[in-house]
C-alpha cells in the first residue's frame, strides 16, 4: 500500500515536470541548441584539417555536453523554490530523496536525452569514424545522467542564493571532470580500435554510485537551503 | 493553564523553543500544546517571528533549542511520518502557474498520504473555484490562486493545518467562507496553527490558544 503510493507519487511528479517542460518548451530547447551550435562552430573555426578535427572531436562533443548540462542545471529547482512548491515537497509524506530522483529523471529526459539523440549527427560533422559512434553513444547514455545527478546536489545547495550561478559552476565542474576524462578517453580508444571495456565500466560505476548517493545528498542540501 | 488542559496530553507539543535570526533572539523558552479541536493563533508585530515559528512547527526550519513532539515523539525522528499529518500553507501558494487547478491539486494529493474519498472537484467547489478547474492557474486572480492553495488543505487528511496569513488577497466574503472551512476542520477534531492580521470570526465552540510573540 505505502510502496504503491510511493511509486504513484514518483510517477506523478515525473509527469508533472514533463508537462511543465512541455508547456515551456522555448526554454527547453536552449541547452540542446547550445550543444549543437558549439559543436557545429568548431570545424568552422579549425578549418579544413580533417586529422585535427578528428583528434579533437570526442573532446569537443563532451565539453559541449558538459557546458550544456551546466547551463540547464539551474532550472531544476529554481521555479519550484520561487513559487513555494519546494517547501511542499519537503513536507511530503514520502521520502524526499525519492521525489528528488523523479525530478532528476525528468530533468535528464528533457535536457540529457536530446543530446544523446543529436550526437550521431554531430559525430559525423566532427569526422568521428562510424566505428566509434556506438561507443560515443554509450558514453553519453552513461555519462549524461551522472551530470544531472551530480549537478542536482550543487543546485540544491545554491538554490537559496540570489546569484548562485558562478558558485554552482565552481562547485560542480570539478566533479564533472572524471566523467569528461573517461568518456573522451573511451571514444578516442574506440577510434583507434582498442576495446573500451575499462572506461565504460568506470562510467557505469560512476552512474550507479551517483544514482545511489546523489538523491540523498540533494535532499539533505535542499533541507539546508530552505531552513 | 486550565485543569482540562493539564490532564489530557496535547497531540502536538512544543517545549521551550528558541529562535535566533541574524543574531537577534526572536523568542525563547516558548512552550505550548495543541489538542484536537484547538487552534493556535500567533499574534505579534511584523518581524516578531510568527512565520519563523510556523516554519519551525512544520519542521522546515530547525529551532535553536527546544523540542517538538507529535503524540510524544520527536518530529525530526518521525520525518515523513509526521509530515503526513500536517498541511502547510505558506506565504507562497506553492501552486504551479503553468498547471491547471485540478493538476495542482492532484499533485498535492499525491505528495500527501494517499487518502480515499476526497474528491478533487469537490475540494475546488468548496473554495469557490467550481468551473475554473481547467483554466491555467496563471490566469486566475490573486484571490483565486489563494483559494486554490486553501483547497490543497482539503485533499489530504492532514490533522494539523499550519497557516501563514491564509486570508491574504481574499475578499471579505471569501474570508468568512474560509473561516467556516477552518471551523469545520476544527470541529471534526482537526488542529490549526495560524497567523493572521484579521480579527478571526470563529464561533465560540472553537478553542483558541493565543500567543503574542511581541509581548513576552
């Protein structure tokens, strides 16, 4: 009975955030547009040196994904904080960490998943060989949820501040670096044709670890931000 | 304290609470209890700590010292088990402006303890929002948005209503109507803790506990 109402609260909140995102879709395109524009501008800036573009390609895609994620983070709790919904979540009869997980999942579906979908096109643009594209996709599907999960802790800590943007970047970017290193390394290794199991295993470990720990840390941070 | 008050234990008890904000002591050694059918009314000047006290009662804010007991148990240990008994109406309505009133209430109900038999349409009807269920909340007037926030109290079976200036932007008729709603809740054995600048027009049967934070 209580697990049933917990799952229904989870899906209710997930649906709510998706509906809200749909009703404000203009804001929603921003991070994806940023991602596409940055990666599309790169070959233009470098010129027609195919070897060089291929060499920096994985890095460019991942740095752009990282910054796009950072750009979209603030929207995760901002409007809920402003209109008082966040207080209501904290007073819910359900564990806050589960509700937070629903919000993170919604945030990833809206901002992370689109990056995953457009990535193959950008990979072609950056001259990444077709054999490495599956690995790139794998790193994105494993890595972008980690960005949302880790980011949620940072946003939760800074949501009460008037100008939290700079602090948020300083707080969150260092934590994003391991994801960046292992993801780009996996793609580079795949381009050369060497197995990438090691890097992908570490990315999976990061995903599982942050999936377990981040919601609890976020719930605790929100409690601090609201009190 | 009356004799009746001493021999039955209160459902919600506060023991020697203290609150400090920006190095200023707002109140200290504040103790009281709320029993079924009782309403705690907080009075005091602006900045005397009424909102802070209500947020402490919810468990959103930690008191500097003191204890809060729900049926004898510490509320911070109970956590969500305590939250299912309370409904909080703060300064901010807590409704999403991009959702319709009905969608907002559905979420409020989902966040609380699952309760049967409380119809969302009926709750909207009770606060006078019948016919507005599918209008985006953004298009409602300030008073109507406040009514929607009050409707949220009706869709879970929370026993303790914590109300911070519930009558803000309501018209006179609306205030009277909401007073009847609150009275009904108290007569059913509910409890309330509230602040208001209006003179409350409850009928005599309702037991009010008044605490003035500026005259302590």
